[in-house]
C-alpha cells in the first residue's frame, strides 16, 4: 500500500492510495471518538501520480481539535495516522501569511517572532542552563569516549525573511545573533543555506530548502544541512543525493493544516532505498518519546550513532540511515543518558530548533551516568564504610570521582528502605522516578533474600543506586549513628533535601490547586522540615500485579485519619539540618525535628500509604517485620491469634512496635467505612478530586496549632 493523507483540517480530509494486486482496498476512517466508517475511495486520474490509484475526499465541519485515524480491516493505522486536526481559532492564529504563498509560524508558545525581531532577549538563566548543560554533555562524552556534536536548525524566518510580511522583515534573526555571542552556545552548529540553489540545478530552479506551507525544512534543506554536519564530523565519503529516489507530490504542511484553506503544496520527497536500513526496534510512540533503532549493513560509515532530535530530523532520516551502520533516533528535547549508556554509540548528536533555544530542559537521568549517585557510590567504597556495600558498584565505571568538584546539588533525593518488596518495587520506582529521576533515587536494601526480588534489583541497578545495609533496618533513620555518618555526609553534599520512604508509600505534592508530581523546591525556606501527610488507602489496584496505572484508588480523608497521618507521616528534611537532627523519618517523632516545623511545613506533601494491601500481601510483609524482631516463623504459623502468640513467645511486656505488628498480622484485612477520595496516582493532575485539594491542604495547615499543643502536653 502506498499513498498520502494530504489534507486534514476542519473542513476537509483528502488524499490518495495505491494498492498491490493482492492487497485489499477496504479501509476505514474515524474522527475523534466516533465509530469508524468505510473510507470512500474512488478511482483517481491525477497526473502527478504515475501509478494506478484511488482518491478520497471527506467534507467535515469541525469546531474543535481532534484526530483522524485511517485503518485497514485488521485495525492497523495507515498513512501515518493518527494525525491531529486543527480546528480552533487559537491554532489558526498561529499562522502568519507572507508573500508569494509563504506561511510562517506566529503566536506560538515560544513567542518566537518577538525573539526573531529582537523585541525580547533570551533570559540569562536560560543561557546559563544551556552553557552548563552543553559543558556537562561534553564532559560525560569525553569520559566515555563518545564523540559529541550538537546543532540548531534555523527557523524558516531566518532562512527566508524576504517572504515575511513587510512589517516583520529583518535580514537576520536577532535570536541567532544573540546565541552567536555566547561562548559554548556559539559552538552549537547552525547550518547555512545559500539563496542560490544552483547546487541542485538538475531539479526545478524554484526549489527551496523549506516548505512554503510548513514550519520544517524539506528534503533538499535537510540534505544540505546533513552534508555540512558530516563535514564537521570528518565523515567521508558522504552519501550522495543521487543514490535516492526523489519524487514530487502534493503535501499539506503543518501550517496549511491550521487553516481551512484547500491549497496543498507540490514538493519533492525522498524515499529510503529498499533493503538498505532495517528497523530492529520501534516503541511506536507518535511523537515525543519515540525511539527507533536501525541497522544498515551496506552503510558508508561503520559507526553507531544515537541522535536526540525534534521533528526536523524526519527529513534527514534517509541520509543518516544510508550513512551510519547503526542508528538510534530518540525524539526528545532532552538527552536520556540511560539510552546513551544502553546503545553505547560512537557518536552522539543532539539536535534542537532555533525557537526552542528560548527555554532549556534538563537532561534525563544525567546522574545515573555518574554524577551525584556515582560520587556517593565511589566515596562509600573508598572509605570502607562497614554499614553499606554498593550493590551496583560497577554501574558507573566510566566516570571517576574527579567529577565531584563539579557536583551540582539535586533539589531532592528519595531513599527507599526496603527488603523483599517484590510486589511493590516496580510501581514504586516508576512513580518516584517521574518526580526526581532515577538518578535521585537510592535504594537501601536491608537484607533481601527473595530471589525474585534480587532479580528485580539486578534489573534496576543500571539506573538506580542500590546499597546493601548490614545494620538493623530501622537504624537507617538515625543520622547521628556512627554507622550511617558517611552516608548522610554524602547525602548532604549531593542534595538540598531528602526523604526516606517505604515501598508502600507513594509521594505527591499540592501544586497549583492540584495533586502533582512536580516538587517546586523554590517555594520553601531552607531551614524548615516539610511534613508529608499519610493518606491510607481504602481500596486496592485491580489485577494480580500491583500497578497504579489502570484506575483510581480510594484514600481516607476523614478528620481523625488526616490528623494521625499528619502527625505520623514522613518528612522531607533539608540536608543542611542533618547535623541538628537525630531522626530522619516521621514528622513529630523527635523534639529536635519539631523545632524546625512551622505552619508552612504542612499541607503541601502527601504520602499515599498502602497500609492495607489485602490479607495475603499484608501478612507476608508484616511477617517479615516480626521475623526481624526475632519472632520464629513456626510460631507465627502455629498461632491462631495475637494473644496466643504473645503467650508462646513468653514476652511479659512486649513493646508497642511488636504489639502493632502482631495486631496487623492477625486482624481481618477488610477496609473500614469512612470518608474517602478517589485518585489516580499515575496521572494525578487529571484526578476527579482535584477540586477538593485546596480545602484538604488548608485543613491540614490548620492542624499545626492543635498538634503542637498536643505535643506540649505530652500526648
């Protein structure tokens, strides 16, 4: 099957298709959530399409943005669908009409035209972030013997300003002029485009490097930039454009699609040679986050390339695939260093666009390639700390501790204290990595011996620092203990704040009237402890595997439980206070901690606590606690109730912790009645309860005075 979806706007959907002799020409289309309908195909007679073909034209009248899908009988998407249909006045306002049918992007979220004209200058903090990031990338690649190259695709305004409306004409982009003045950033390569296209005089003399009706360059523009980049990388020979099939056909660009106009553009397209590059992996994400891996045994260059890119690379892809033997494309504005480590390329390329330079995005898991967590691992090894051994000490072998001089503290490190948490570990890591990244998670393993769980630790060891802890598991909370001193000293050096959680605790934040995974450390003074309120679960995730992705889960919010949860919940502690505290864990468990708690400490941090995981899993986890306190497992199995167990172990005055665990082990594990909220922890911003978060947060803040009074009375 061959073809193209040429138009998809609020008025019309059209395109063409050709089929092989043995292919069915029965296709279906659906708009938004509507049921799919047969695609109305008619025999075509277009002169620009040489083969036998069909066309389709569907008139629509849409007043909101939606998607179009075209599928075969088996439900497989074809023609590059789903595609977004633009049908809002806001989107239409983003198109500026220039001379001779040229369209330009305007009023976009980056406010690019203001930067282009010089009405706005690039923010100093943004520039500094780019400088730090580029230097860090070069340093990491240098350590790991990877060639690093970054380049910026200029906007169409910068290449063809002469077709702009007269009032917006400017010979040269003020944004590019600003970038060229900054050391480090000026080393990010910007391809140049001559106005004379004689280089390709065998084609139409009016061919341009960019589409008229699209924000992107076309294949000629992409190839012209490609040759310049290969020259910068000293790659030779460079694949020739003559090796590709170049066809001319109609296309509808991303700017044309924002309008209701029926015009489409006649432009050239390049096809990848058949049987040259073979796709070996594709995660099938539509845009951002898409990862594609290719192998080309007949490539001109026997090297592995990983390239992080925007949509602009789609037009350069045929040339890259013909040039390099192994290529991994990652559609992302940020480098994910886990991917770099996994594919271990000879060359790493980072591509962005001129308009995206007005903001900066932090790379993903930069620390997991040897920044603060690597530093902690190396230092614990160097000082022969007896309490800790590094489960994955060889993970960060390509960086040395020399990098410690360049350490930039992370806003928050989350420490998981865990043993044999087979059922919970996947969901816990996935959830908290979205808050702080894998590089700011540390697992302190307190003696796991379950082979299934240890296999899971093996799986995560390339991304998360895992430490084996040889002391009693609760001693990890004692920051003043000699056994923990080296560890807490390193935490203080590498992060601004820290928290210790258990595997059944999942953290969220109150942010802008919603539950959120975004922790804004700038909101708080550096000398106050943030008190996380425990929210106990009133239901369980569906299915045999513990997962937070499928549905909303209920949590208790009645006053009594919220009060207890605020008093006994977990604290986010500023690391600058570590020397002043004697307990890192629960909010009001130590007078020294209370000294650093005030009204601003409450109401912003929530610890969703799965205190009831159903009878089977709860018993398993509580039994592990009882065994750690010296209770023989046979006594557990042979006792019918808590009273009988206490008599069997001959304890006259069992401590509170032991009594609580015995109660949890033998009690019925049913959920209580009470006031609850429903929340999807995987996607908290869109939860139904968000309308009530403001009130919940205020009620918790109002508990401060009464809790302090209660504590002073010695309750």
